[in-house]
C-alpha cells in the first residue's frame, strides 16, 4: 500500500484522532479577496473569500501566509489562495469555527509544462512568495526533540532512530557542505514561532493544539509527517529567504510509528527514521521531487519544470529521499540519494562557509556586533505588546 508522505492531492482517509471532514464540498470560482494575519499564538492564518460561478460568497481559512515580511508555510498543505485566482477548492465547513477549512486547492489556470525531458538531478529547493530560495544563514541548525516521544515504540528507541536520520544528513553534508546539525537535549517543547526548531510526535490528535483563542488546527490524515517553516518573505530585505524557525510533527494517529519494524500500534507502519530523514530535508530547505499539481509548478536544480506526480516517473525521482510518497513499512528514504545530497550542498556549499554557528536572530532584532537587517519587522501583535509594556512601565 502506498500512502502520501507529504502531499495533499487527495482527500485523506482519516483516523479517529485526525480532523474529520464531516461534510466536505467543492467550490469553483474566483478568489475575491485574501488576507493573512498573525494570531494570538503566533500562527499565520490566511482568510479568503471565494465568489463561485453563481455569485455566492464562501469564506475559507488556511494555516500559512505572509505578514510583516515573515512567511509561514506548512509542508504538506494546499496552495495558499491569492486574490484573482481561478480555483476549484474542496472545503470542510464544519472543521473549525468561522470560515471553512480548505482541504484541497486546484488552480484552474494551471498548465503544467510536460514537454521538456527529465534529465537533471531532480532536487528541488523550497521558495518563498517572492521566488527566493529558503536557507539557514548560520553554519549550523539546532534541533530539540519533545521529551514525550511516542507511545508507539518501546523505551526511547524513537530518539535513537531520529539520531540515525540526523547522522545520515551529517555524513552526507560532510562531503561537500559546511552545514552542521546540532542536537539539544530533549525537552518539553511545542511547535510555534519561537526560533526553536522542535520535533513533536502526535499520539492523540493529528492536529496543532488550540492555544488561547486560536482553535485546534487539524491536518491531512494521509501525511505521515509535516514540517512548518517560518522565513523572511520580503524582496526588499537582504535576509529574504532566510529560515527563522522550522518545526516537525510526526503522525502517530493515522500511522503506527515503528523502529526497525517494532511498534505497539496497529495499522500502516511508518518507520520513524524513514519519515524523519525526509522531514529533515524540508527543514534544510528542500522540497519534493514531483509536483502534486497544486499551486505554481516549481523548477528543479537545473531549472527544469518539476514533473507532475505520476506512475511512470524515473527512479531518480521516486527513489530520492525527498520523493512525496512512501509505502507502509518503507525504509529506503533512510539512505540519501545523490540528488538529496546535491540539493543540500547546493544550499550550503563548503566554499560559502559563514564561519559561525549561532542560533537564529529574531527578525527585527539587531545586536551590536551583528550586520543584521531590521527588515522584516517583528510581527505586529508582538510589537504592539512590547510597545504597550514599555509605555506602561514609563507611566508607572
């Protein structure tokens, strides 16, 4: 059985703890308006209005978007809607309070380029909305595992499996790149825009938890893993494309997490090392090796259009760690292929070593010894809170 590792081209077959689409429906029309905002918990949400072919309006909601020069993207997730897009959208009106949750997006104007032959290494880099390729500016990236791990495997073997995945990337990068992956001690952590890169297993709900007034945001149950990346999304900033935060979530609700075939759960087996090796590629700035047909068609490392996902793709694409799909019990993504390595080394070539290993600076925060850019600004809600605090202190 082949399952979606990181794609949302089909409606998920959902488990008990996932987001259940109680009555999904399809809307075809044009996006009248689309706007992104920061939420109270530091998430970015894009809310759009679609005018269907009969003139009726439908309000929809998606995680992700760009505000104040900072972008947030979930991989996988449907393409974000933009004003003027002609779309066919599958939605779940009952998933969250307020606007309907978007399940799938098809751009009706999409016209994939299938004429060019697939000859180059198919690595694909992740880009922001301005077309800038994503990257970490430091010579290293820090990572913290959530100390709870998962109930699906005995002991702390999940941490050992993830360590092996990191070692695979470290070994590969050591041949051609300056990038180092640094593991902090496991801790009680949660995903969010806090400049800490964390890895969390979801054992009970395949959802981002509710925080304050922000509702629970549930994910596509066909995805064994998901990576959320925050990045500079501002063409006027010299930091454009810089990754600011990246978090990984692993789906132990719809999948039986396993280490070397050992699991206490039942269902489609997802080998921790296999899935996490793929997610680490996203965290480093790599995207999928085939295109699901949603959003703008990307190009590969040689500038060729990325082919649509199909059954007749060459092995150079389907055997890559960054291929979009995995089989139940699969382990082949644990070993990196030449294109995976070439992609990472293209982003962080040894010749461009910045000569420093540091954690990410908060956007907008300049230090006395750093050549940093005040763009993009601190998220408006956070900046306002700081301003109010300063004023109150001065008045008090």
